[in-house]
C-alpha cells in the first residue's frame, strides 16, 4: 500500500483512539461526581415511545438510570418504556417510564422515572452486590490485606 495512505490510516486510527480515551476520561469524571455509581453490564433491552420501538444493549446501570447503545436513538427529553433482560434473571426488569437525558452517536443516557416495585428491589440487590464486589476488588488491587475466603471456617465452634 502507498506509504502516504498508510500514514493517513495510522493518523486516523490514533485520532480515533484519542477520542475514545477522551470520552472514557469524561465518563470517569462524570461517574466520580454521580450520587449513584454505575456498574457495567451487557443486558439486552427493548425500548420504545409512542411511535417507535428499538432494541439495544444496556452498557451500565445505576439505581437512577442506565447507558444504552441502541438501534434507534430517541430524541433528548423524550419519555419511553424500557424492558431490560439481565442474563442471570429469569424475568425482565420493566421500567414503566424513563426519560432520555443525553445522546451521543448510538448511545444515550436514560433516567428511570417509574419502575415496578419488585424490579426495583431486585435492582437494588444487584447494585448492592456489585458495589461490594467492586469494593473487594479495589481492596485487593491496593495491596491492603484482604481475607482469604477459602481458608475461613464454614462455621465457628460454639462455646459450651
């Protein structure tokens, strides 16, 4: 291939990588100031409004909303319904009302407005477990002594 064309392809690739890193840095900053942390997922989803239906993937989720990559980006501010399909749950999470907060390319941010009670309870449990797992992994990554779960006794002896 022509050396000039190879140079252009290399420059475009570096530019795309730089934009990706910049976007990730902005998302990290946004997550740092959030009141409700988001946790990564790969859940299938269906969403729709009065005159459209789309499908996509939930990329991360919090108690208050999620980030979704979808086939049909809605307009900012529109209200919609949403069904999330967690891979480790037998039924969907139904969000009766949600609002689109932001849009970039094929991704958009969703704020949960009204969620069924049983689904909200499940989501709270999922997020609690994810927070504990994340905290444990951070402790393990910092060099702080973490308990060796495998060596812990299954039961403690009861004094007589």
